[in-house]
C-alpha cells in the first residue's frame, strides 16, 4: 500500500473546455443536457507590444492561437511579409519586429473573430 497522495497537479480536466469554469459551475453542460448544442467560446487573440530585454527595440507579440506548429509558422510567415519585417515563433506566440499592431489587427480580423489589442 502506497502512502503517497497527489498534492498538486497541472492537469486541468476539472474545467469545462467551453466556458473554462469548474465543471460543477459550468452552464454549457446544463445547456447541452437539455438537448441544445454547447456554446464554444473562441479564446481572444491578443496583440501586444513589448520591448523588455531587447535593448529598447520593440516587437509585436501575437498570442492566443489554437493552431498547430506548422500552421502557426505559416501564419507567421504571411504576417511578416505583410509587415515587411522579421520575426519568429516562440512558445506558441508569434513575435514580429517593430510596432505593427494596427495592420496586424486588420489582417487577423479577416481570419479570426475575436482579435484584441492588449496593453497600453
């Protein structure tokens, strides 16, 4: 018999994938139980500017994509060509050199429904 027990887990299976609330407080499940389809909420794609750790040079950071690695790299290539600047894909986020928030927002709104500018 093992005396060990789970103290902390990063697994988030106790939350609803639709509304991200705990399963016991989920309203999506109640709607689904009544025979209606469950509402799927798209996460917001956030566009922000950051210069920390880059010697004062700013980059535009795009986050919140639910895309695979290859689709993310393809999208990054398209957006870098639109802005005429370099960039990279790191940790599921796209970094584009320079401040291109407005032009990127207009382009992403053509493909995604929930695009927001983050930060000041």
